[in-house]
C-alpha cells in the first residue's frame, strides 16, 4: 500500500512539531510547506535525520511552492500568526483571514481530495473561511479545537483527582474561545460523571469550578507563559489524533469544529461538537442532550462564533 502523504501548511512551532510526530508515528510522507524560504527545508531535514534514530521509513521535504502538496491525503493548516500576551484570538482575524485565502486556493488547486484540519486562530471562523475559499466538501474540512480543549480539561482533572488520565473522559462543546462549554455532566472520572465524582470525594465543587475556568482560559495561560507565541505540543498532538482517525479509518468520536447543517438546531457555521471521523471525513455528528444551563452557555459561545464569521464576510466580500 502506498504511504499516505501529509502536507503541513505552516512551518512554525506547531508545523515543526506536527512534522516530528507524524514522522515518528510513521503516519506517512511529510511535506512541510511555508512561504518563508529555508525554514521548512531546515526543519524537514533535521527531522529526516532524526528518523534514522527513531527508525521510521518516511520521507520529509520542505517546500515553498504549493505544487509540492499535490495529491496530499491530509493537509494540516497552521499558517498565519499566533497571538501574543494581551491579545485575544479574535484579534488575529484580519491577518489570518488573508492567509486562509491563499492556503484555501492552494489546497483547492493541488490537494482537492485531502482531509483538511485547520488550527489557525480564531479557529471556528478560520475553518469556516478555509472551507469557503477552498470549496472542498464540508465533511472533509474540520477545525482542531475541541480535542485540545478537552485534553486540557482531562489533564487538569487527572492532576486534581489523582486518577489515571486513561480513566478520564472529558468533553468541551462550542467555539474555541473563552466561552467554550466544558461539559461537566457528560465528562467522567473513572466512569463517574463529574457531579458524582464530587459526591464521591474525588474533588470538591470549588476545585471543579476552578478547573472549568482554567480550561476555558487554557490557551491564554500558555500564551502568558511563553510570551512569544502560543501552545504547540498539545495542538499538534490533537491534530495528529484527528489525522490518524481519518487515515486509519478509526472512527473515533472527537470534539472538532465541524460544519453544522441542522444539528444542534444550527446551520451554516463551524463550531465544536463531537464528530465521528473516519475514511469519509466527518461521518456523523454526535448530539449531546443539553440542559437549560448548558444550552444557554452553548448559545453564547455560538453567538461569538457567528459574530466572527460575520466579521470575515465584512473583511472579504467574496465570503458574503
Ligand atoms: C490554544 O488554545 O492554545 C491556541 O488556540 C492558541 C491560543 O492563542 O490560545
């Protein structure tokens, strides 16, 4: 069987980490693309040399020409700029929207059959724009956010309760902004819902409330620490989990920013909900039942995403 081709659009910190993890897991041959000359070539060569140590038979190539992504099975988009301390993800909309236009056109021309995972912020609006600019099928264009947000939620729960991360299942719903919705009733510690885990003494209600707050601000916490950019290890791992589910037809249910057409009573937008990812891309959207409080929080998060999508339409008339 031919090896898969994985195109990574953007060779910054996430792009480099993605190339490393994809090569190490022998997911396929890697093309690391960036408009900056030398950076993708240097990183690809470095990881290729490392592959002799970790022993994976993969090829890695740096590229500055979209023609090199031709025939890619998966494209993971990190191109654009990250935020710095004091900025919100939404502040990036103007600059990153222009980048999505170039990337969308490049993918449409050279890799129209790819499964596309967008990481660029503000995530839900950028994946919406990327789908519009590329014209690729909606079930083949998704945003990485929920996997990352849920991973943060799970990691904090494991740390606080002392329960193995393998026995924690955590979910977030909604946009990749500070008003995302950590799904307390639907997340579990050792099989117990979080309210039951509190009752059983795994953590206190105050500790749970603090974890919910910390999860919502998880990206900003790292931006404040790094000072020069944003998180890259966890975002890269999250996108790799999604790429693997597609490439290996694992049919994992992962929280991602997906196109909604009626699910959750919403349409014509991308927002984070659990989705089954297999060889067909997004094969099914899973609908949680929500209570009034969760519904209201989700509606607020959706409203923020819709506002950003409207801002994209104003900034680029071709999207309206
Ligand atoms: C994250 O959540 O780490 C990313 O969206 C980057 C950011 O700006 O927070």
